[in-house]
């Protein structure tokens, strides 16, 4: 039998292997249920059973969870708390805010601007925000710390409009919506970004959300990180809450649902999702043939969340109170979302005929209702008291995260052309009739004359800062700790590590062969030992700590788990035993790059969200970073995160045993498109030590004048080699700028060539340097290129400066300076595709050729793969000879002879690199 057809809520099944220890008592209970059904009917019996299940859950008996309940409010009117505010006053300025938000978007469509915008999302969710802003959302000055509010991206006009009422913005500011550079006040750009973009409005927005799925994941990570700070003793976050405002259509994104289990497992009762269920996504219904609220309720309950539904407004209470036989509830349960959307696009008479009229019992319930009264049967998301009750219950619930599912109308209050229309998300202009209808509905004291004077620029409304409503609004925010949204970049002083803390990277590895990944781990380990700075480090790992050599952190730093370790570890007797603890330092996210990137964002923005600088070091398979979770790195940049991103097992020929989906030959190309990512491809551990030190100082040294809001991306490899000690007189400035001369060629009076390489490619060109000298009498200088991207950015900056001031002395790019001081053509290579070194092509003044690993990765040995892509030592030699021939220094015959000598067409002849530790 299909339980779904019976209307019952339990879809989990019943235990089948539990013995009945008292059959007689069981029969008495079953007989009681039979009697209840006979006397009270099925509806009464079902109600009593639901209450029994509810009580059993309160007593923590452990019965199967309810995955779906009736399509009614979770909190009945008899259980609603007293409302502490002045609802009429709050309603008045909520109307003003709705008007101003709509006018902000409408005015942005004036001739010569027409930059777009969204009116309908905020119209549907204004009540949801105002209840929170008036009674729940704590600002930065609250004694318990401010709450984290993830405002829904498309609702941003409402937040700007409220800032206008609060006196934080003026009308001129609102008129700069989506004109960040062209709209200027006092000669300076003063426009507002389209969505919550902290990077573009850094004193206002705190969390970026508009890329669908980013908000839910980052909100969970933020709530998790607050608990992490609390459990590690960094900061008392016990009173801070995270609220995420999301759309029902947004939950079609896999990312939106992908971290729900983490919130439930870690019992993040400081986390509240508010899902605005206006039943519409961007083009039409979310679930026209189904019920998105019911679907989400089942999904969240199944994931272990506390679910509160706010479906109907107070106008429905009387009708539901008269629904003795459950006819109305049954009708509510059976009606699909597509019909509910249509009802709000029609009239009260249409609802009478097509909703209530479907059952004679429900039709009779509204016989004495006028069409207008039926039309005013509101949805729960537009009822202040219903929303207040839900938020209060969410705040008071412990042991679980809470999701509040709120039913609203998209485009609510904007008139018949907007409300519940499929195209409402794209609608951004209002006709003069629309303006008058909205003006009348919101009771805005603006005359027809004022509207008709210029329908493209209808006025905003503000009653003046001395109006009692505005004073009330300000008092509410003052009581809650200040304005929201608000971002503050101030933080406590951070004592930076001494230079000695980086000595491990500078010493080299002696005779031992280690990969740069292991070299980095040694650097990080010493940093974590620093008495003051070490506790600020947050190592973040998806699930590859052993691959990266970080298992040595397990027994010392320990893995963070809010529940501690309640089992006997199988490797407890080993030196590197797996150890979890409530105050663990490592954030081990499991196989979850998305969640790890969100954790990076939460930790990397702690300097602003908490005033507590924390330094994340997120290490992962380089293939799974900017390719797999790049959207979240972009959001991290928007939120001005600071920290380190370590792309381990990098390169297309270095992790070759793993094959096509693991061979990273392009992450540096992807990373180069992120303005706030500073990318490095270091060859040696001493380079890593220098780069990490520079990054820490850039982020938190008050005397460093560079932009601190950056992520340093370092690629590291799993190929063991002897790590040399830092050379005497190392060109540290060159290391940090992107290149330095590593090994000058022999003085043999032969032709000159310049070999440039990054990362694991440096040993290949050192091999080529030797072959060129021994076999061909060519002198090759070897340059270690630590960052192709930073060299390119330096060149672009020089070009931009000259474009703006052509008469000034042109600044010469760094790479141009260096290459102008040497002779011979340039051959550049790396373990990445040609487009990575090609970034500097236009700034190299001499003949330039690149080699690279273009194409999909293959599974083979390192030497074979490098010969396959023609990036190995012999291939570099041959290309160098070709370049010398092309510049007239030698005959092309030499290059042909080299190709034949080294058997470039035979992958089995390759010798560059080892086979040790190639797989992972």
C-alpha cells in the first residue's frame, strides 16, 4: 500500500524486528485507537495520533520523524506569543519602505540609464525582513555580538530603501542603483551595487548571496565557524545567530541542499533558514504540479532540521477553527502550487468558485464572505504576528538548526500587473496607473500631480527624521545593537610570527627527497607552534590529509568536532592517531570541497564578522578548486576573505597515475581570472616560506600598504626531490614579484638562451641547461618564475598607467626589465597549459616560445607523460635550438639533429622526473 495516498504523515515505516514484550497492553492501546476512530472519525483519530507523535518526540522516545505534515501553520493561534511591538506603526513604515524600494528600481529605468533591477522579490518578503529588523536581528553593538544576516540578493532594493528611512542613505544614493562609477556625488563615484556585494559596498553589505546556492552553504559554514570559535576559546559567540534568507526556487540548486547534513550533525541551533516560498522561480512556478513547501519540509525533516511552516495569515484562523471534518485542510493539502499562483493572479470571486467551490463543505464555510473578504485571506508570510511567532520559536529552539518555510506572493502589493505573474521577476517598470494603485495601497501622501509630472521619476517618500515612525524605527535598531546590514573591517591587533618561524622552509631537506607539499607542511607546522600566532591558524582539509602529509597534525592540533570523540579509535596506539576534539584546530570537512571553501570564507572573513583575525590554510587537490568550487572562491573574494589556498598534487604530469580527472594543468589559468587571488607556482620550499610570510604581512601588517583583502593561491606537487637550502643573496624581491635568476648559464662563448619555468618545471629546465651546454655548446640562464600571473598584472598596470597619462615616462614592466638585461630567445614552460606562461608573452622584448601540457591528462609515468606533452628536458633543449635558429644564431639542422637524438617522438625515451610517489 502506498502510504502517500492515505494522507498520513509517516513515510519512514515502522520497526519490524522489535519484540512485543507485553502483547496484552499493546492490544489495549490498539483497541483504544479503534474506539477513537469509531467515535470521533478518521480525522479526529489522525489529529490525536499526530499529537501523540509530537509528545513522543518532545520526550525523546525516538519514534520515526514526520516527513510531512498538513499544509497549515506549524504554530497554531492558541500557541502564538504576545507581540511586543506597535504593529500599526511598523505597518506604516513598512509601506513606505515597499514604495521606496519599488521606486528605486523604477527610477533606475529612466532614459539614458535603464540598468535593470528586481521589484517583486522584496515585495514578497518585506514582512520577513521587517519582523527580523524590528525584533530579532542584532547589530554589531549588541552585548552578545551581532547576528550574521544573509540577505537575499534580489531583495537588495529593500535594504537600500530601509537605509534611506534610517538616514544612512539619501535620495541621491538610491538614484545611483546599479551605476557604481557613472553616478557621482561631489565628483566621486557613489553608486550602489546591484546585489549584496561587500567588495563594492564594504561598510554596508557583509555576506554575498546572489549566486544561487552560495548563500545556504556559506550560512551553514558561518554558523559552524561561530561554534568553532566558541569551542576553541577564541570568542564567546553563544548569543550570535545566523539567518539566511533564501528563495524556494533557489533550492533547485544542488549546492542549496548539499550541506544540510552538516548543520544537523553539528546541532547548529544558532542557524535559521527563512525560505521565501512565493511558489515562483525566475520564469514561472517552482512546482506547478506539486507543493514546494511540502517537499522542502520533508527534505529538511529528513536531514534532521527543525521545521516551522508559516502558510496562512490570521484571516484563515476562524475558517480552520470551523473545519471540524478536515475538509478545508484536505483542500489545502490537495491544491497544487500552480493553482495557488493562479488564485493570486485572479479575484476573490475566482477563488470562491475554483478553490472553496471544489467541496460543498468548504463552499458553505464562506457563504457569508464577500469576494473582497475572500481576496483578503492572506498568506502567512504577509502576517506580522505569524512571522514573529515563527522567528521566536526558531530562536528558542535548541539542538537543531531551524528552517522557516513562509508562503508569500511574488510581487505582493504592487498591483494586478505584478502579483503572482510569471513574468514578474523580469518586470522593473511601472505604468502611471501602476504607480497610482501602489501609491493608494501604500497610503503614500504623494499627489497625482506629482506622479504625472514625470512618471519615469516618481518621488521617494520620507516623512522626516522627526516623524514618530522613524523615531520608533531607530529605537528598535538601537535596542538591537545598531543597523543591519552593516560591515566593519576593524579587528584586534595580530602579533605576526617572527622570521625564525619560517626557518624550516629555508633550510632545505638535506639529502632527503620531499615534495613541495611536504615542504609546505613543515612550514605550516612551525607557524602553528608560534605561541601567539599559531592559534589563529585554521587548517582546512576536505578529506586528503594523509595524501598531503598532514596526518601529523591529527594527534597534536586535533580535528574539530563539536561532539568530541565518543569512540575508541582503531589507530589509537599509533604515533599519528586520528584524534577528534571539541577544541580541535583542524576543520576536516569530509569529501566536500564546497563546504571547505565555505569554511575558508567564514574563517577568512572573521577579522570583519567577529573582529578576530583568523588565518585559513585550505589545502585540496588543485583540480578540485577553481574548477569545481570556483563560484565560492569568487564569493570569498566578494566578501574580502583573507587567507591561503593550497592547490596540492598540482600539475598535469606530476599526479599522472590518477589520470584525466585529476591532472591539473589549468588551475592557474582559472585563478588568474580572480582579481583578489594572488597566484604562485613555487618550485622550492624556500620560495614557499618567503611567499607565505609575505602573504601574512600583506594581510595583517598595518605598515603594509598593499590591499590586504586577498587569497594567496600556491600550487604544490607530490613529486619528491631534494629541496635545496635558500641560496645566499636570494633575490627575495624577485621571488615575490614573480621571477628571479636561479642559475646563470656557463660562460662558454656559445649562443645564449633564456629558460623560464615554474613549479615542478624548474628541474626540467635545469636538466635542459646541462644538455644544452654539454651537447650543443649553448649557454642557458635558468629563471624560476614563481608567478606568471603577477608578472602579467604588473605589465597590465604599467599599460593602464600609460593609457591615462601618455605624456608621462612609461613605467617598464618587471619582466621586461629583467629580460632586457640578458641575451637570447626565451623558452618558457611549466606543468600547466601554454596559456599560463603565455600571459607574459607581450612583455618579453625578445623572441618568446612556450611549452605546456595542453589537452586532457593521461595515466602514465611522469617521464612518459612529460615526453608525451613535450615539456621534458629534451623537449626544452630542442625548442631552445629551434628558437636560436629562428633568430639566426644557429642552423635549423641542429634542432632536427636534437629531435632525432633525443627520440622526441617516443614517450618511452623520456627521462625527466621520477616515478616515486606518482599516485595518490
